[in-house]
């Protein structure tokens, strides 16, 4: 009786699965217009309650562990892919400790060493790739960005040994592993289907590669790289147990998978927008020349802070294309919604869609336009967010350091609360470095010269550009 309104559908069980799945942002917008900020729809037979708007973001993402639970929803998909005893295959308190271990490895010092590694990977990729031979050409950009993302992430986060294996076996294995993230696996994760068999084989093989590397490093007594693996090898749970090798291996898989999809699709959107807006690509080039010097010296971590437009490119792209459009939680006990008559019963799933506020004209004037200059000081279309200053902002210790509570923000591409992303800074360093290096090398434009970009593919768990997404490239020094 006190449940939120139910979205009408002609179909039992299937409910609104299809209309939601084809275009989630549109589904949210249309139903928000009809029913308000809270409404329920049927997703694969489950009553799924969407709560959009800033209060909704806060209600779901800052939900207490006794009320909401992520692992109940995600584990069927993630555990066969990552492996046992990590992330959503363990109690939340253990995940909090694991996130703390992973976070500790992502220091300023680490980022200082990553930027040259990432920059070198990008330039050598374009030197070697057959698709970028000559002075100009046309290329379907997303598969290229997927490779650049995995080479840069594996080299910086996982070290040289692992990076080299991506030229040989690891790329295909990760591809097979990826098949486990097909959304049909929410229902068919257990089934002995060909793609699930390949997923399981890939998981075992990759985990063994990491475990062998750990053993080799331990036998050698030291490691020349103080990377993520090295940090995890030295980490101990609060109860005194050192992190077991298989958990290190599974966390390495989880980190690479979590980062790969989101960063790869974001970098593809960046390149597509640069092709649609060659004027912005020129602004970026000028920014580097003016702020780093006309000779464009090798890129360093410290340089990134001197390139505000380059940073705004990432922010603006994530505003329109957050790769995770729906964040889900199982409801553990009846949850009254403050300020309303509604109570969400435990049979429901809660769904948070931060993209709705990120494209709401209340907060972002001219919301559907990709305009990185909106993040400039004094822009007439600057974001209208309540930005509290540092001291006012409430911070909470979720077990991996103080994080901003800010779940009521309209802009949350990295989530909020206890499940908030630990990879935000890494992703920013990686994406800013890739963008800066591409801008040094190329001029892009759309093949038809228009300023439009292609639509979004929502068929996999992480949204990304539809393909083929062709762009025209031309080398600057040609
Ligand atoms: C969690 C987005 C890159 C590791 C999350 C969440 C979001 C997100 C929205 C919250 C999920 C939820 O609440 O259910 C992004 C975006 C990225 C990115 C947009 C890049 C553009 C990365 C990278 C890494 C990473 C590079 C690893 C180095 C994680 C981890 C979690 C997480 C470990 C925690 C999951 C949890 O506590 O349940 N990310 N992410 N992410 N992300 Fe990221």
C-alpha cells in the first residue's frame, strides 16, 4: 500500500525489461516525467525501485549495510569472472579491507611513475599499429581504445611481466573472461553454455598466471616495481591473516576488469567527441603548447594539473556517458523513504541512476550538449551544484580512508558511499594522459564532417559507443 507507483506494462514477468534495456536513460527520464522521482518497474521478474534526483542518489548510495546490499545482486556475475573470496564473494567488511589495500597502492608517487609508462604505451601503440600507417586514414576507434586501455592499465598497475603477456595469451583470455559479463548471465550464470565454459577456463588460467608471478617474485626475494601486486603481497587483514595468493590473483583480475570497461568506453567517447569538435581538439593542443612549452616535453604527472581543459574533457565526457548507468542494491529490511509516504519492502531491488541528475537542466544548463568549456571559471553554462568548501564537507571513514560523503551530489560518475570507486584518480591519470598524447599526435574529424556522435550501445553491462564508430585521423607532423 505504501509502495511507490508501478510502471505499467502489458507483459507479466518480462515487465519493462525490454524498454529499460534498450535505452535506460530515456526510460528513467520518461517515467520520472510520469511518476516522479520514485517508481517501480519489473526487471526480469523483480520489482525494481528507481529513485532518481539528489535525494535518491543519497538514499541508495549512502544506504546502511543493514538496509542495502550490493553483493546479493552482483555476485552471480562477478564471482565466476573475478574468482572466489574477493569483492562480492565475501562479507562487505572484508571488501572494505580489500579496497583499503588496493587504495594504498594508488599514491601520488605511484601516479608519478605511471604517467611516463602510459605516455610511452600510447606513442608506441600508434607507431606499431597497422591502422595508423601513413598520413591520414579512417578507423573504427573503440577497439583501438580498448587495446590502448588494457596495455596502459596492465603495464602501470600490474607491471612489465604481465604487460608482455598481453601481446601473447592474456588478451584472448581476458576476452573470454569478459563474456561472463553478458547481462543474460544474471539468469544463466550457472549454465554449462559455451561462453560460460570459456569464461571458467579463462578465469582459472589467468589466476594461475598471476599466482605463478607472485611465486616467482617471492622466490626472487624482492621486486623492482612497487606496484599493486607488490602492495597486496605485503598486506594483512585486521585479524592477522596475510592476503592469500589466490585472493591477490583474483583482486588483480577484478581491478583490471573494473577499470577496463569503464576507462575503455570513456576514452572512446572522448575520441569520438574530439572528432565531432575539432575546435576543441585544437584548444587542447594550444593548451599544451602554452602551458608545457612549444617543444612539448615528455609528459609528467605534474603536467596534468597544468591542463585544465584536458581535465574538463574527462569530466564532461563522464557527465554524458557514465559507463555504469544503473547501480543496484538488494533491500534487506523495509526502508521508509524520508519525506514521503513510501516504504520500500525487502522483496525489491533499488536502482540508482546518477546520469539523471548529471543531465538535469537544474544543475547543468544546456544539459545534452557536450561542452568541456562549461567547466571553465565564469562559463555562462557552468554547473549549478552546491559546492561546499573543504571544511564544511562531511567526510566519512568507510575503512579505506576518509571519503567525501557527497552522495547527494548531482554528479556521481564514480558512485558514492561504501561502494564508491577507488579507481577514480587512476582513471583520471590514465584518461588525461591518453588524451594529451593523442592530441599531440593527431587531428581528428568526423568522416562526414558533422559535429554529431554515434548512439550508445546498452546491450552489455557497461554502456559504450555503438560500432562501427569511424573517425577520420590525420597526423600533425605529416
Ligand atoms: C566502484 C565507476 C574506473 C575499481 C565503482 C562504482 C562506479 C565506478 C560508479 C560504484 C559501483 C556501485 O556502487 O555499485 C568507474 C568509472 C571509471 C572507473 C566511471 C572510469 C572512468 C575504475 C578503475 C578501477 C576501478 C580504473 C581500478 C583501478 C573500482 C572498485 C570499485 C569501483 C574496486 C568498488 C566496488 C565496490 O565497492 O562495490 N566504479 N570506475 N574503477 N571501481 Fe570504478
